C-alpha cells in the first residue's frame, strides 16, 4: 500500500512514515523481499478503491497477476547490474519482464510495488558498484586517501545492511567533500528509509543537495561515472565508454524525487509538488516523479491540476492507472476517477472499433456450414479463437484490459495476416481442387464417356459405381479427396479406353512399310505414303483409296495436307518435294531438295509456304509454293532433320533432329528461339499442341517429352515405351497425346496435363507414324506391314452392324471369317467359312 499522509490523525508525518516503514520492512534476501512485496500487493489490491479498480482492471486479472506474474520478478532482479540510476524508474524495466506472463490480463503491471522496495534494488546496485575502484568511481585524488577509505567502508556497510556504520562513514566522507552527490544521495536514503535512523528533514536536505550538485555535473568525469554505473568496468578499469553521460542528471532527478517524497511525508504538499516537478523536468522518463507530483497535488486539494499531470504519465505507461487505484490520495479524488473513466472509455472504444475491423477481416473467410474438412476447421478455429480471446478482454470493460486487447490486435497483426493468408491460400487451393475434380468428373460423363461410347454391360455397372464414389467424395468437400479424383478419373478414362478402344478397320493398299499418314483438314479423307513410292488418298466413309499419286523414284518419307485440303505435299528419298492437286491427281510442282533426301515436310497454316527438312546436310528450308524457290534456310542442327511442325499461328517452326535436339525457330526473322535438350538419342518426331502452348517430341531413347513452347522448359517425360519412339500426335482438344514405337510394336495414349499413361494398343507390326483425326474420335497408325490402322471406339449398334458386314465381305471374298486369310481351294469347294487352323481350334 502506498504511503498516504493523514492530516486528521493527530500524528506527525515522521511518526506516520516510521510506522509505514516498520509495517513494510524488507529483508536483505531478495526472495523474501519479493514474497513480502507479493503479500503487500495482494493486501493493497483488496483494500483499493473498488470503483477505481473496476475501471482499470477486472478482479480476475488482478488474481492472474498475483498468481503468475511475480514469479518472474526474481529473474528480472538478476539483471539490475545494468541500472543507470537508483529509484523506481529502474523498477519499471525489471517488472516489465516480470509481468510478461500476464499480458492477457494486465499487460505490463510493473509499478505495483511500494517505495520501500527501492532499498532492495539500491543494495544490488551498490554491491555492483563496489566491484569497481571507488577512487575512480568518485574521481577521488590520491591525496584524499582518508575520504576514499570512508566511502569504501560506508558503501560496504550499506550493501550489507549495517546502516549505523554506513551512515557514520558516509557522514565522515561528506565532511571532507560536501559536493559529492553520490555520497549525499546515499546519506539521504539512510535517513529516509531506515526507521531506526529516521530523520525526514535531514533526508530532504541531503536529497536536495545531491540533486543540486548532480544537476550541474558535466564533462569527462560524468562520462566516466556513467560508464562505471553502467557496469563498463573490468578489474577496476573502464572497459569502454558505452553509456550516455546523462547519468548524473538522472541521479539529480532521482534525488529531487526522493526529496519530494520527504516533503510529502512532512506534510509540505506544496514543496512536494515543486520538488517532484523539478525531478520530472530533469528526467521525463522518471514517471514516478510525475505520479508523485499528482499525488501531492491531490493531497493539497488541487485535483484538476493533478489530472493534467497524471494523464500523460498514464498514457506513457498504462500500469500507472493500476497504481492510481491503489493510492489512497488519488483513488479517492473525483477528478482522478473521472480521468480513469475517460481513459477507459477511450481505450474500450478504440478496442471495439479495431476489433470490428478484425472481425470483418475474419468474416471474409467464414466457412459455409458444409465446410467440414478437419484441416480447414483447425485453421479457422485458430483464428476465431484469437478473435474471441481479444473480445473477452474488451468485454470486461476496463482500461488495462482494453489496452491489452489493442496490444494483441497490433502485436499479432503480422502473424494474423500470415494465418489469414495461409487460410485463404488453403481455401483457394481447396476450392480449385474441388472445382477441378468437378470439371474432370463432368468432362468424363459428358465428353469422354460419350466419345468412347459405351463399354460392355458389366463395365457399365462398374463405371456407375465409380461415379457414385467420386460424387460422394465431392460431397464431402475435402481437399484431399478432391485432389485424388482427377487421378482416379484418369484411371477410369484408361479403363473405358481399354474396354472400348479397338482397331475399327485396316486400310490395305501399300506394298512395303507405310512411312507417313495425314488426315485431311475436314477429316473425310486420309493420305498415306510408303516405301512403294506412292501416295494414296483414302475416303474414310468407304474405307477405300480413291486417288493414287505416283512419280517419286524412291521411298516416300513424309506427307502434308494443305490447309484448304485441296493439295498434298510429299517428300521422298529421291531428294524432291512434290505438290499434287488431289481432285485432278495432277503434279503441280516439284521442289528439289538440293540432292539430299527429304525427311520432313509441313504446310504453313497460311498455305503459302512449305517447310522441308533433309538428311545429310541437316538443313531446314522454307519454300514458297507460288515461286517454287527457297525463301528461308535454317542451319543449326548437326545431323539429319527428321520431323517439322508449325505452330498453329504459323509464326514459329519446330524441328527434330538425329542430333538429339529439338529447335524452335522464329519464321520471319530466321532466329533460333530455343534449343530443347534432354533426349539422349535421335529425335524422330515432333508436334505442336493445338493451342501452341506445348510441344511433344519422340525419340529413340524410348521417351516422349512435353515442353513449354514459349520458354523451352521441360514439362513431362513420358516413360513407358520399351522401344524407339517414331511418332507423336496431339488430339484436337490437346488433352491427350498418342505415340507410336517401331520396335515395341505399341501405340500409347497419354494424358497431357499429368503425363499419365491411359492405354496401350498393339498393332500387328512396328508403328512408323500416327495421326489424330480432326474430330478426335479416331487416329490412324502406319505400320511396317504396309497397313494403316484406324483406331477408335464403336457404339454397340455400330459394332454389331460392322461385324455382320465384315463376315459377309469375307464370305463373298472367300476369306476366313476369323483371321481374314484366303481360304484354300478345298475349303472353298466344301463351302467352309474358316481356315483349317481356326476350324481345328
């Protein structure tokens, strides 16, 4: 309980002060001192003015402070060797750490202790000062050996609680040097705080002298003293000038502050106001001086002026509000109570306003009721719990707890922003995963399933069951399940392909390997070129070739339809590119490939130019169709150019080479944009995606690679082939890619986005080339046995009809209805429909 001068008791100030000191005596042991302080605070908080206390802090918060905060004060005392002056101004930093444990309830309640506790802290400081050389500490010349002796003895006795001996030695030192403010201050402390030596007027006199002499201290001596008091001494010598030189001024402020306490004890309230004001002006950080000034003003009956002094003190350090409620003078004054009420209303109002802003911020991410995902609930709960904890402080409607709420809002802003960002990112990722899963599911149901028609009855049941599982998973609204669905859909797509994909029919007409196939832009016809030096145009409706182009003198390696579908270009081992008119079957022009075999041709989407790559000279040339001349020539590859592909807009051109690279060129500037390196063997195929965003390449290293066409970054490496990859082709929607291998005799279908293998097909002989139809429902594959396979899914009705038609055709042509091989003469004569091998099977 703070000392209150009672002018109505009939007892003089000295007696009241002496009884106060006896009732609040402190032992040397720090643990004992802290225990007594705790008991003192407990008793004080119970007897404080109830109205003032309820304004400043709730009773629960007081109990929390008493039970949890003071156990840390002992740790704070261990750091008092860094003190710069002696008074309650030092206590604030120490107790600030001590009360960190009760931030939620009270913030930093570090000034609830009595003035008497200052003695314990002062002993710590003096004991550390004695580690330094006293002569250097007080700048005592060698000829003043006697004074030095008395100071050393006085400080030693002071530190050990031998107050009479300490006072006797300090007085003798003071007789020999009357301006030594450190000695004067120490004498004043003994006279004011030791009940057995109590002499309040003398204490005030010594404090005022100490303040007067310390206030004018300056120069190198002050710097040295500041460093010594700041602990910058090792072995009696200064370490470095690390502490500011204003310690004497601070000590002067402390001395005037103690003088003000002395005047208050004597009942000289006007002098107490004046001395405290002087202390406050010398050191504005000494808030206790301002507090004591307000206390003296109230005691003198001037509560209004006390409000103007106390208000900035409380604003600078909120814990003075709690100390105010525990002070008998201040807590009983209506003006002070009005100040506390006003400060409370301001703090609570600000806290409510900022909390509403906070809640609005939280509200942005409030989950709908169906959000039941465990991780989402955990993240949201962490944020909303913080909001509720802050509101519980505001709801108590007290000053300190409203400020504590504001502290929580301000100090947690960065962490809260991170939590909100994490939650927002989590919910965004979750929503994207769910949306993607829904899209994948709908696409499968509406497009993929329809595209591949319908599997067998038992497969339909299995697919329906899968659909139920996926839809139920989406109903859970969980990110993990949603993220899994697209992968499961890929498996399902593969399953449906496996159940439905088949060779719809086989086109036979070439003699020898088919080296090239290409669908017409409208998908009604298909061109093929082969080792028999011919180009055939097949009508897809009749499954028969309608046009034959002959004229090449060696194998046809490559073909390309013009964008309008009227012409076709073919490249050959005979070193030429020939352009044909499809309708008239006339040869329009022959472009010579500089005496090197032409291995790749491709029409530009504008139809005016044609790209041609050749072996041996490793050149890539752009021919003008009308001029029949080379417009551009690209050099950069170090081996044969095996394949070329234009981007959909015709601005860039990709070339694949046996030098194991793919190069992307700017057509207009002839500039090389990217060299795609990664394959470890010859690259035999290349194809732009329909949107031009990616590029696929196939290599003899048995891999297919998908690249970002703009940056050249490798997106996926598709592994699965066990032999050399000779062909790649994108589906028109860009979602799937088909690749063919000569040596493993397979065609594989891939999901482009994930690189997932959907299905594997096995034609009769090595695959040389593949090409998707414009509608994406079928693709063609060329093989070494001279056939072109057309692959896709047939609906049940179509399958039944086709099977009957095939059987009738084989009967008419006297072919085995099982394998399609010609029947023997005896089989025909006997009217059999199966060959001997299948008849005996």
